[in-house]
C-alpha cells in the first residue's frame, strides 16, 4: 500500500483546492479526486506533476500542449486512451470528473459549473497555477515496492496497421499461416497444414521468444492473423503482439469484480470476426474489442454473475453469429444454464436457448418432476464447432448437478435433458435441430461436455467426441444418429453399451447408490478424457487423444433444496488405475474409419494441454513434468522435447509469418494442481510460471 501521506494528498485535493468553488461543481471535483487517486496517481503523481511513469497534468509543459485546446478535446483523448490498457475501467461521467479536476488545477479562474459534454472551456483560461515541485514516490516498506511495481506500466498502446477483416469463409478455411479459431478451423480439428517443421528436422526447434502472462489458470489459445498474435491471459486480459518476436502492440484489460473469478480464472479462447475480437468475461458479459487498437467497442451482460454465472470458454462464430455458452450453473437458481447468439456488430442478443428442459419442452418429464429452479447443471466448459455446409453449430453440455442423482432428489433413470449431450444448433435462431444424450441421468461426474471434432469420410459426415469415461463417440452430424463408439481405455462404469443405438447401462450398484454410498469407478472424475482437446491427423485419419489413467471414489452428500444452494454435492478420492503401473499420462491414436487403436504412448506425467497436429507429421503436446513434446503422428514415437519453466497448459498452436513456421504453447498453473500434487508428488510443480513459449527452427 502507498504511504498515508499520499492518501492525505488525495484528500487535500478535495479539502484545499475545491474550497473556493460553488456546490454545483464540488461533487464532481470530489469524485474526480477519488478517481484520480485510484486510477491515475500511480503514474501521474499524487499532485498531477508527473513521474517517471506518466507526464505532468499541470504546469507549463502540460499547458504548452493542451492550453489552447478545450475540455472536450481532453475528454476525447482520455476516453480513447486512459487508463492505458484498461479503458473500460472508466465511464463518461468518470472522465468528465477527471477533466474537471485537471481544469481546476490549471486555471486561476475556477469553473463554477460542473463540466459536461456541452462544456468546452479553454484549458488555459486564467493564470497558470504553479505546482509544488516534482512529485515524489512515498515508501513505507518492502511491500510498497512490490505493489507499485505490479500496478505501474508506462506502456502506451499502438495500432495494428494494415489489418484485414476476417470473413466467415476464412474462419471455415483459414490461410495455412493463420490460426483463426479455438482449434484453428470451424470443424475443431486442431490441425495445422504447415510442414516446414517436420519429422526430419523437428530436433532443430529452438526458442524464438517468450512472454510472461498474468497470474491465474492459464488455459488459453493464441489466435494469429497475418503475423499478429492475439493472446488471451488469465484475468480477462488480451494483447496483440508481433507474432515473429513477441513485441506487444496493444493491451486490453477488462475490469471485472474480483469475486467473479472462479477456478483460477481460465479463459480457454477468444474469437475473431470482421475487425473485432470477442471475449467472454468472468462476470458473465460478452465484450467486443477493436482488433486494430484494443479499444472496447461494445459490452453486453448475459447474466448476473452474483448468481454464480461465469465463463471458462469463449465464443465460436457460426454463420456470422457470436455463439457462446455459460458456466456457473451448479447452484439452484430461477434461470438455469443457456446458450446465446449475439450480433457481431452491435452486441445485441439474438436468441437464448436453455440447455435445461423446462416446463412445456419435450424433455420436461425427464427431470423426475423437479421444479425448474432445482434443475441445475448443463454448463458448457468448452467452445463448440461449426459446419458451414449443414449450417449447424455443435456444442457439448455437462452433467446435471449435484453430481450424484440421489443428491438432486432423482434417480439415474431420470435422463435430465439436455445435460451430458451433444446439441446441434441453428446459428441464426438458436433452435435445437437435434440432440444426442451420451449418458442419460449421469450420476458420477463423468460428463461428455468437451470438444466436438467434425470429420468427413466415405460419404459420411461424422462428429467425434470423448468424455471422462474414455468413450469415443461417432455420430452422424446431419441428424445425430449413433454411428459407433470405441473404449479408448478400460472402464467399469457401464455393464453394457448397445451397439445399435449407443445406449449405455450403468452398473446396478451405481443405479442404486444413495446419499453417503461410495461409488467406485475407473476412469474417475478427472478422466479418462478431460478438457485437453484431441486433434485430427488427416494423413493418418486418426484422432490423437490425451487421456488420464485415474480412478476415483465419489460419495454424494445431502444438499439443501433452496434457491442459491445446490452445488456439486460430492466428496471424492482419486487414485491410479490398477493397470497403469505408474504411467498416469496416456496418448492414443484412434482410426476414425475402423474405430481401432493405431498406437499408444504412456508416461509418468499427465498430459495437461490439448493436442496439436501438423502436416509435417507431428503431434505437439505438453505435460506435468514441464515438457513440450513432439511425437511422430504415425507411430507415437517421441522425436523432440524441451523442458520449460512451468508445465505447459492450455492449447498449443502453429502459425507462420515472414516465411517461418512457429509453435506456440502456454505454460503455468492449472486447475488440476490440487490433484496432481497428490498423484505426482515426485514431480515438482511451480506455483506460477504463466507464460507463452514460442519455437521455430534454428537458422
């Protein structure tokens, strides 16, 4: 914290400088003083005389630039530029109050009326008021140094020049050098057609550049357009960087309520369309950012974060519509979970589709007579996929909440639509065209709410997904019909899976489990598969799937049945699969046509990133032991690896600029750390290390 003398100076702005003014402007100036102390003083000095981090806002130097200009000029400049990287932190009334404060410090003739947008007073009107010398920083202890160092930045945003607007066609089929969507293409494949880096030369990869990132769970995905890399950080921060060397061009900081940040604050992806970036925020809003300047263009609140609503994943663009799910639906509330479509230009909500069947819906009876406010779950943790030919958007929903059916006053025979399902959505209307429920009445936190990968073959249009249970599902994405499945690892949850329709049958003891009964399953609540997305390798027609060889015991608790209560309602214990033999991480290649395994790679460290495949025959992935690895996509052999400063996390990407191919991968803390610290005590896990590492071939 800053020394109390600094706070006294801020107060003096109200008590001393404002005393000659009439009441009509006193409140505005008092507000300006408070805003200045909070947002401006750390750079521009407590008395507006500037510091090493910000120019003076009073005196001869300031007036030589601004003296002959009006208050509206200053207002316009501040709205567009201040605070640096955090322009959304202040509204118009705030900026007016700050202009009034600056005017008061630079004019002997004090303003009688409050400054408004109808006011345009020349800033140099009257005699210049001299300050009391250069501002000094005040220090009280070592903590002061740390606090000021974290909060200060002299960085001034610049502009991305020659930016080309992104079309829907480009999102569907990007240039080879770009990475324009969460999994690069609208089909969710996670595949790059670049092959400068290949199986023959991957051993020559070297670090090109690295940039530190904000604190929090780092599960992001960089986007790349024409050599500009757009990076989403924990903390709802977005940056534009030169993709060749990591030089920051602009930075945007969303001002969110601290209590809205949950689960360490992961943001898995942002979206790009036209000249805008789209960020889904912690406090359940959707924001459009100018891709050229980092300026916020519009903000639409989707739900009340105080009811628990939040985002862990961002939008996907389908048929020009910004489509995004929402999280925080584990608590009982009047409105359940939902999916929305927004107008890209205005932010106007076009439609809202519930992921919970409500009274009047065809699936209403699947909730066992529960009132709507006690139908929880159906969150969307992961972004969806889009088929432009069928004009359908696909997304997965999570299980009903609380986790155990008995805790929610239901039985596993109550299907609880549309939880734990694949939904096919019409982008312009939000209409559910078809749904496929993978595990009706899911009761052991074994959701299938992760990525949807769209693959064509032999005249077929398939959709693939994998859940925590390790079941690889193949559906006809035209109508949702079951087209086969494969067990990517041993499982003991289901006594039977019908090969005609994909209907699963739980073990009888799972169906009969009551509150307090332990339910033992392999895989367990961490998977199997989880949010670490699989990738498609077209040359081998294989899906490369990260898996965890873990089991768990889950015990359902009694849950209070009142609005605001609910939650997960379970206690768990995680342990190694008996057949794993200490190898907790598993990577498998599964043939999409035969649904047979092609190869398997196991290792001690869990895989913590999605998979990235390339036309160079490579699969890139990161693990708990701080390694980024490149494997031969055809054989699973490790061809290259490098140990980083922290475990890789999130989603690696590949792009090209200035004739060179790059591989980028985020690192840092993740939401699994509480589990991995118990399951892998032999592997050191840094508590931080959030960064983006970028590699290219040696010259």
